[in-house]
């Protein structure tokens, strides 16, 4: 019998008069069923129960009036919620809890992320981790595969802590507790085929779903029948004529037609809609934000009867009697609107008569004549780089000693997603504004429009300063590693990127500073050689393959450089730097079994690097060579582990710039300078070879999981 069936579970609904640790309202507790029955057999009424609180191994006597019984499955659903107060709130929502109990695999649902509801299908129901001793249960979560236009907006591929709970494409999976999941129900797809009505015939009865009338407004997407075909379009205007409301529609076939309101169904009614979970409080959604970062004064494109229409957003907000966020557009000359900036006698902006148009904000897309519409906020495709990121007023605008931050952020987020988990990781409430600024004011505009104003960087610096991380963030220059360590470690508590093995112990860090002794013969080294020498000198190995490796070159301050030039390694072969795993013999390429540490600088087999041998080659080494030591390596040998260079930060005369890889080819590189109007600058080639300060590498395979 399952352990859950042998216990009775309760939720504390009222805090005891005396203080006991872990006895907040909403805390889950339990008692052995046999013990409960024994107590009940000795007394007709029970006033107290010796329950064990989750997270504890000792029982506490609690008044039965302070407890409410829940099933094991209900307890597991509630245990997935992070706070006791949240558990109590959702326990009281009995309908919501009951609905969650009925959710099974392959159920269409919507899931809440960042204040928005995304469509998906349940692919997994169960625990994500094993219970911690002595707790008998752990929270039940829902694994959801996002669908349709919401694909790619998730955070997972169905894997959690290296364990695959379900399978889906990268960033198409979400794990969530039941409080963030709602089932969807299919609305009847019934539409009228009647388009015209003789004057002596009454108007048809409204559709059943129109009994709860949802009024149409300018910009709404609608569906109707014409010539036995289902047609779609956008509402341009509504007018009254002979006690009947007529809808002027711009169809998807570049036609302008007028039909009765009764013959039109609002587009959303033909789609899945969330089944409401009524609560005692109305939870207002976050302010709707266009996923491509469109705002006031953005040049946009909308679909009109004559084809694409172009205009400028002059206003964004809510309209009287309408739901959702609308945009007020001033159309360009040659396009006819329906307004002068007023809506129902309220003025929201000013333009010439019939040059204004109010549409749903999400109906707008970037003006394709200037920039392509992005389907999502993933890293910039290489084909878009020339249009999006090359030229003046592109990238991140510099302002008051911000070049270190500009270059670091541009390097990490413009063309790579290896550290995107920072943008969506749970944070402390006090740090949430920093994450919001980073995501909404910097990364999203950078990827969607190719430009971030300096004021947004200053806003981030002010937030860092106001929260006490450093009192000079708004005025003084910092080192990139100081800034990166701050946001990764202190603010977002990201797991360390690098795990090093030394003397049987594992050390963790976010960046690796290359140190070399003077006993080397390197003159014009590659990054590969520098890293190998540094690891050899310190007797270090990598405990695992890093998803992102940030290397600091052997230079200190702004003046001292150990090497005048460093050759970038477009790929880092880290196979021989791993503490465990298969390696290849340097002589024959077969599976290596032994390593010769003393042979590191021996030039016979190669100028430098770790020397590993198979047993056959090791036995044939000339007499006098050191005896290799055994390696821990299971057969057979897989492909070698390599990291890809995706950015280089450089510094000269206290000014940081960067080089970023934007595509798959070795020549797909761009140069970024947030203060490109500086005078007297030298060529970019010198900066790359002579001024390299930090190299950023990524693992294209490991970044899928971390």
C-alpha cells in the first residue's frame, strides 16, 4: 500500500492561540490513519490531534477546529504552492482545486507566465523531485507543452534537474502548480450563413453564444459566412441604419463589405477560452505589453481592406467599454481611417479627420518597410543583423561611463540566449524591478528593434545603486566581471557557471581568471593554450561541461598585459580539461587510458597541451619518459567536447568595446561600440588581437538544459 494511503492529511485554517513553529494558516500536516482511528475509538469526540507538520518529524497537538481534512492528492496539489497563505487561499477555492484534480494528460489548458496566459496541453502530472525526509509527499506539478503562437515562450524542454519528465522542443515546456493552470473548453463553432435580409423580414435571432453579448469595436477580428465560405476580417466601423447595426469589415481578401451585426461573430468566440475559476477577489492581469516592444511613436503596419496599412502609434491604453489594450494610430497619407483621434466623444490623440484608427495593440506589427516583424524574442537571426544591428544608433547607447555595462549586456543578449534563464528566474521581491528593467527595457528592445536608449541603462544603474549594491553605479566605471557577478550571483542567484575539480574537491565560480607562471615559452598564444597552461599550473580540471564559460585574460588593471597579442580560439576543445570522461590518445586517436602530467610542455608530440595515451602507445614511449598515470574513462570514446566563442570584450584607454558572433559561419562577426562617436580610435583588428579582456564561450548542447 502506498504510504500516502496510510495517512490522513489536514490543512491548518486557523493559527493556534499559542505560537508553534511552522503552524501558519495554510500549512499541511498529517497523522497516521491507524493512530487517528485509535484516538477515535477511545473517545466519542476529539478535541486535539497529534499531527506531524510538513517539514518536521515531531507531532504537535492541534485543536481539531483549526484543521480541515484534505485528500492525499489535494495535499500534493497544495504542497506545490510556495507560501502557506497561498495554500490557504487556493484551498478555500474548492471549485478551482476540484477542477485541478480532474486535469489529466492531453488536456488543453492555459498556463500563466509573467502575467500572460499561454495556450498548451498537459503532458505530465506529478512530482518534480522526491520528498525530503521525513515528509511523505511532495508537490504535484503540471508539465505543459505550449501550443500555436505561444511555442517558444516557455522555459524548458520537459527536463528538470537532468531528469526528463516529458519531451518537447526547447523553450516549449512549462512546469506550473495548479494555481497557474486553467482548463479550456471549446465554444460551439456556429455561424450564420445569412448575409442580407429583405426589408419585410425580421432580423434573425442572435446566436446562442450572443445571449451574453460581446459588443464589437473598431479593430476587432471577426468571422462570417459569404458564398458558403467562412471568411475573416477586421472591423473598420459600425453604423446604425433603420434600427439595425451594420458592421463595416475589411476582409482578408482586400474587400470592404457591410453586413448586419447579427451575422458576425467576434473572432475570439471561435477559439478556446479559459474556463473561469471564480475567486473571492478579482485578480487583475498585468498591463498588456506588445511582445515586440511596440510603443508610442512606433512605426507600425496593420491589415486593411486595400492591403497593408502604415501609420504611427500615437496613443496606447484602454477604451471606454472595451476590454484589452488598444492603440490609437495616425495613418499615413493615402490610407483612410474612421476617426480624428476621438472615440465615443472622448479625445485620446489628435490627427486629421479620418486619419485615425483604433485597433487592438496586438493587431499591430512593426513596419515591414523598415524592419521585419519578429515572431518571438529569440536571439537575432543572422539574416536580420545587417538591418537590425549594423549602423549608427544601433545596439545600446552609451552614457556616463556605461561602456562596461553596454558591452557586457550586448555581448550576452544581442545574439545569444545562453543566459536567458536570468530573465525569467524567480527573484526576491526587492530585485524584481531590476529583472523587469533588464527584460522589458533592455533585452526585448535590443532584440526586436536593435536599439536601447541610454536612459534605460541609467535606470538599471540607478536601481542597482538604490538597492545598496554599490553607491557609485551611476557615476563610475566598473569591471565587466564585477557587474556580471553581481547580477548572476547576488541578484538572481544563478547556479555557478563553472565547476572546477581540484584535489578531489569541487570549486564553483562565474568567471575564470587565467593565471600563468613565468615558466612558459608562449609568445603569441591562443586562448586554448592559455587555458590549458592555466589549468596545468593550478592542477585544475572541469567537473562538468559548462553551458557558458567566461574567461578573463592574463592582464591586470588597464595597463599591464602579459601578452601583447592573443589569438582568439573560435572553438575551445575542453575534452582534456574534464576531470572524468573519455579522452583520445594524442598519438593514435584511440581511447586514452593514461595521462602524463610531466609531459605537458614536452614538444615531441605537440608544442603544448595535455598528453594522454592509450595503453599501447604508452608502452612504446622512449625510455626515460615519465610513467603516465591511469585515467578514469569509460569506453567507447564519444565526439570531443567543444565550446563555441560567441563574444569578446576588449578594453583600451578605459573604454570597453566588444565583438559578437551572430551566425553559424566563422566570418559572422560584428563590432560594437556604445560610444562610436569618440574621436581618434584605432582599427578594430588591433582591438581584437591586442586589447582582449574577456572571452565568452558557450556549449550549444549544454545551454539547452541549463
